[in-house]
C-alpha cells in the first residue's frame, strides 16, 4: 500500500508530493544508529560509575583496616607494655598477626589482606616543660606515637592511608 502526502507550502507555490516509500527509505537505519549511540553513552557512563564506586570502596576499606590496626595496637598494649610495646624498636615497621587463643601480636612477617598491605610503627614521644607533647624535650618512656599505614596498588600507582594516635602505658604493666 502506497500513500501520498501533499503539503501546501504557500499561496501560489508548488505542491510537494512525498510518498510513503520515500519517507520509509530515508529513515532506514536511523533507529539502529540511535540505539548504538545510546548504548555507547550508557556503557561509558556505567563504566565511569563502576570505576568511581571501586575507588570509593578501596578508600573505605583502607580506612577501616587502618582503624582496626589502631585497635590491634591497643590490644597489644593491653597485653603488657613492658613485654609487648617496650621491646619494639621505635621507627621500625611491624606487621600484625592474629593468633588464635592469643589475639593480635606484632611481627616482622609481611601481612597482606587481599590487595592491602598494613604496617605500623611506634615513635618516641617527648614532653616539654609544661608536660605537653613536643618535637623535642624529655623522653616519655610511658608513651608512644603509633602510625598505622595501609597501602594498595592502583593503576596510577600505590595509594596509602595513614592514621596516627598516641599510646600510653595505661595499665602500668
């Protein structure tokens, strides 16, 4: 079936005849191009969303592992300052190890949790004349600055999350 469309453009102008078959032929393939362009745009958006989500997930996981690291150091401290904290060399990097029946311990054996590597180090703490923490002054044998570092490899390089706190010989043990 072939239909004819007549368009009257203006008074005295020629009429334009457009047949159904002409309209149909000029639009052939146009729908396919629209679908391909829309699919490409969707995939590009979705890919960016997934990359951003994974990056956010890694940052969150690193932050949680760093917080857990601080808690692990506190657990180690609670087990005995003089037997578990004092023997550790300040400025050296240590790893965590979970021992069933014992809990958290420090070790020099690297720890990897999936794509993450976690270390901690203890630094000396100094007090000034007002007994405030200072860069120099009198060494406080009953305090340490602890820094937990969680690092992981990304396409752009290694990313690290650090968190620091101070430990004291809370239980005088």
